[in-house]
C-alpha cells in the first residue's frame, strides 16, 4: 500500500514508518519539523504544515491508499495553559487533512488518539465504550477529532481506525530511533536524563490507593504500537468499516517500580524527591486490550518493563 504518514518525523511516527517500510509499504512523510527530526526520516519527506491547506498541495504528485495521522500537539499541561493552540492544531490540522483526503479520494485513515479521552476512568481496565470525560484540553481535542472522523465516515465514507494509546515507551529495537521530545515530560526519558546528569527526580504523589502509593500506568512498547498501525491498515483494507481500539498491555507498573527499573538497567542511582500530587492524575490507568487482540490480532511482544527500559537506555545513553 501507499501510505501518507503525518507527523512521521516524531517519536512514534518515525518508528512506525520504519515498520511500515519493513512490511513492504511505500511511505511518504508529511511533517512541519516543529517537534519532529529530519534525521529520523529515511523515506520521502514533505515539509509542510497541516494548518496551511496550500502546503498539502505538495503531495499532489503522489497517490495514497491510506493515511496514518500522528501530527498533533501532545503536552497535557501546555494544553491547559494554551487551549487555543491545541484546539486549532489538533482539530483544524486534522480537518484540513480530511478535506484533502476527500478531494483526492483517499479512502481510509488510522488516527493516533489517546487514553486521555477517558479522563478519570469509572473502572479499570478501560474498555473502548467506557464513558469519555477528558480532564485536559489535549484529551478533549483528540476526542473532538474522533467525533469528526465518525461524521466524515457517515457523510463521505472515509473509514477510520482510532487507536487510543496508553503510555508509549521504549525505543527502536535496533537503537536507531528513540524518544526525543522538547520539553520532555514522560517518566522514563526524564529519569534517564536526570541519571545521566547526576540530578534528582521529582515524583508527584505517593499517597494514592495503590500498592506503593504512586500512580500505576500501562506501558506499551513503541515497537508494539507500530505493529498495531500495520494491523489497523490491514483491518481497514479488508473490512472497510470504522472502529476504535485501546492499545495497552492490561498490566500496570507503579512510578516507583519504573524508577527502580531505570536505576537497575542504567546502573545509576539518583535521588527521588516526593512532591505533592498533580491535579487530574488518576491513581490507576490500565487498558482492556481484548478487542484489539480479538479483532486486529494485536499481540504485544516487547512491552515488558525491562525490555522497554533497556531499549530506551540503549538509545538515550548514545543521544545525551
């Protein structure tokens, strides 16, 4: 298949592009390089911004069978400080993309969504049809675009698979690509950067109703996420129906367990300072991935915490 990947110069996008290539697909990346990295792309790269409809015309010389849409802002805290930026980019960018798909008769799209659409879950593990009540502008912007996708299916027959990630983590198994956000907010890369610099780590909240008092999260290896996108494209090609899937492992690790694993794998001890809870942090977030397993054939291979941390460390220690 010929696949357009928006945001394909970013963390999950670039690793998914490599997996798509390995699976025999022809890939073109469209990225504005605001947070993406040119050196992470080994396929044709079109530098453009989804907010500028005109820049999509750079793609006119290509034909595509499907789109994988990663391009979005993703910092939860920033979304609460600057909601306009998030609603504009995550909604309007996506709408411009859909209008381009409609004009070019591109029939299907895989959308990079998030567990943040659920907010404070009423139950855990979280199922796809559980109540969606985002606690952040980021989560709301993703949920709004999920709803837009359902309308473009009804009105224009553009089919979509929505993939709701839980905590993406780890790095490419060959060590070539990893997590390189600026600013970085995810626990594993932040802990590794602190360890490399000999600095302490701030942990927010140790009085949750969990086994050690710290938040529990469902970590999924980025290579497993990449495979899920390939399965989603196959699903769309075969079934030509829209669907949504939670992507996690269904098993959680506490923040303290994650930090202990980082210390063990890196061989570096670093102080952990306990800070007050942050507002809006649920105690436990776990995915029920039964549907993804049964419908997509999704089977995470690399999402053991030790594998996640080891692959992340292999990348980070060489990209200080």
